[in-house]
C-alpha cells in the first residue's frame, strides 16, 4: 500500500498502471486506498484476474492478434543485453493450440521478441489441418481444448509420416500432477510446461528444441 502511494505521488510515475495482485481473505479497502489501484482482485481466482488485466494492457499498448505488448514491429531482434535469454527464432514457424484468449495474448507477447512466425488455433483439429498444409517447426499444445483435446491431437500428430510426425511438441497445461505429465509424455510430447509459464525456462526450452533455427543456437 505504501509503495502504491509513492508511485501515485511521484510526478514521473503517476500514470503508471498499478494492479493489486492479491489480498488477505476478507480484506477490504477504503475508498482512498482502492483509488490507488487500477485493479483490485476481489475474486476467488485473483491470479486469473491479473492475467486478464495484463492481457488488456497489452491490447491497449497496440497489441493485435498478430502483434504483442507494445513492441515496435520494426524492432524485430532482441536487444543485445537480452541476447542470452531470448532465442532468435527468425525463420521458424510455431503453431499453438490454445482456446483461452488471455493465454493467447500472453503467449504471443512471450514469443514476439524471438521473431518467430506464430499462428494460434482454438482446437487441436484446426492446428493439425494447418500443420499438414504447411509444416511447423514447433507446436505448443494446450491439453484442455474444445473439440479434439490436446492429448488426442498429439497422438494423431505422431502418426503422420516423415517430418510432419516428428515436429517437436511442448505440452502446456495448468495441471502439474505427475500422472498428467506422464500422460502427456506417453502421448508423444517432447516437453511439458505448467501454467503460468516461467519465461526464462520457456526460452531455454525453445533453444533446446529449435537448434536449427536462425540464431537459436548462437
């Protein structure tokens, strides 16, 4: 609360968006305290509300279904001081199966600095159709999808001939149980990540699975 007051009182920070990410159960703010924040997550799942707010901020900063998080479309490459963390995936095609709009925006935001070509689909069947038409270099597959679920889509994918069936697949899910991980790996995934995704770990995984993309192994 004290930090929020300092931000609001600073001339150069007064317009900064401030989100109260969590609060003790049953806590209530005075009107003056609530006015310090752009969002106060008075809900059963404050982390999900926070994601919704972040996604909305990205949209307000100029993000669109093909762009992310206020980035300059002409900038492309990662800054030099981020070279160790952000893989250069120029020339790589990444297909994503994810039906939640908030997660779609966040995944685009994380992948934008890599300069990879990204397409997102709301179900596994649509992604498979696209992959057959133009092979992806990597697939991110949410396991909870409408229509054809993630596990079924991965099993279908692995039955495809040649390079189409050998594409690296990362399973994305909110479930972190050992049994869930085993099912995903048994279905044919190369890696398994739980949500919310930890960005440095995600980038490291992209480097490992896409060593042949331009700059990915530098």
